C-alpha cells in the first residue's frame, strides 16, 4: 500500500513523477528515485503472526556524497563523524558504549511531534503519530540470551552475525533473527553488485 497525496495505491508498481514504487514480493517494497536513491523495506511476521519491518535498506549514489547527515551518518568516507547528535557538529566517539550511542546520539534524532514526521498515520484506522511515539523506550544494550539452549540455537542460525544474535536475544524469536540475517545478506549483495 502506498499513500501519495492522500490517495491509496495497491498495484504491483506505480510511477509518480520521478519516483517508482514496486512491490517486488508480497512483503518487499522498493522505491527508486530519479536521483538514483533507492529504498527497500521488508515486512515480515514474527512467530506469533505479528507484523514487523525486518529490513530497511537505503542506497545512495555518489552524487549524495557530503550531502547527508542524521541517523545514517555523513556519507563522506570518514566514519569518525558519523555519530553527530542532532543540532551539533561534534560527533560522539565510535568507541562509545551502545548506551551512550543511544542516549547521546540516537535519541537526539527522535521525532518529537507529528509535524516533524514525513509519514501518514491515517491509513490505519485508530492510529496517529502518538500511537508510535514512546520516548521512554530503552532498548537492551547487551546480548543476553534467556537460556543456554536459546544461545546455542541463535549461534547456529546466525553464523556469527551480531545483529541476528542481538535480535534473537532481544525477542527470543528465531524468525526475527533469521529475517535480520537475510537483510544483512541482501545488503552485502547490493554493495557487491
């Protein structure tokens, strides 16, 4: 489903001026901009049938170099300045703890009111921006499995991928971890293409 200027579209592909939207598979949506920017979103269901966005891939052409900032970094071949908090030119260290990165970088980019959001929340009845806003949420900062069996299963499934391991430890759901692993593999394919 795509909402463009208030209209809902449900076809396999649509072109809106300089933007092409394609439903590649039942749960994979891609957006290609005439600038060369590309976004791909994968939606899956966990073991309980609850939907979640499993992968978000953003690919930018070199013409965007030195023109980006925010949660995805500066795109200037200098990783040391990727963790710049919002409204600051002073990045935090890449060697910071996950908790410090969350609190001193990630949270600074939170969307604090509906007017800052680019998303339309009216497509799902009964939802609004505030449905998804929870500034009190604190993620787990360390990988800690519930049981030794869960850890052994995760290590077998994840093949050493730290994001897959984290997601299984956090959700206790192999489906979520496998989805993360598939997203990592897709990203590597895009980079190497």
